[in-house]
């Protein structure tokens, strides 16, 4: 039977990468919100459609960010457990 070997440093690096990804997504979300705010005074069917699409996009983005955040938390917990096991 083979064993999977994961270095603690690799786990910590993965957690840092997830943090960087979340920061980038949050910056992009802020930029898109600025654009969205700029079209709030637009009128007509096309404007309504664009706002609707942006709303759907933001909801999807938020859901993905929450998922990544949860994965980061789980990874941090796993890393902590592995550190404790490694110290024993």
C-alpha cells in the first residue's frame, strides 16, 4: 500500500495561495461594483438586462468566494492537526 506524503510547508503554502486568491477576487469584485454603480442611472431594457446579469455574476462570485474561504479554513484546521501530530 502506498502512502501519501504531504509536507507541512506545502500545506501552509497552499493556505497562503488561497488567501492571495481571495484577496484578488475581492479586489476584482470591488472594481466590478464600481462599474455597476456607474450604470445605475442607465435606463432601458438593455440597462436592466446588464444589471440583472451583473447581479447574477456577483451572487455566483460571492458563492465561490465563500466556498474558497471554507476550503481555506478546513485546510488551516488540517494543517494544525498535522503540526500537532508531527510534534508528538
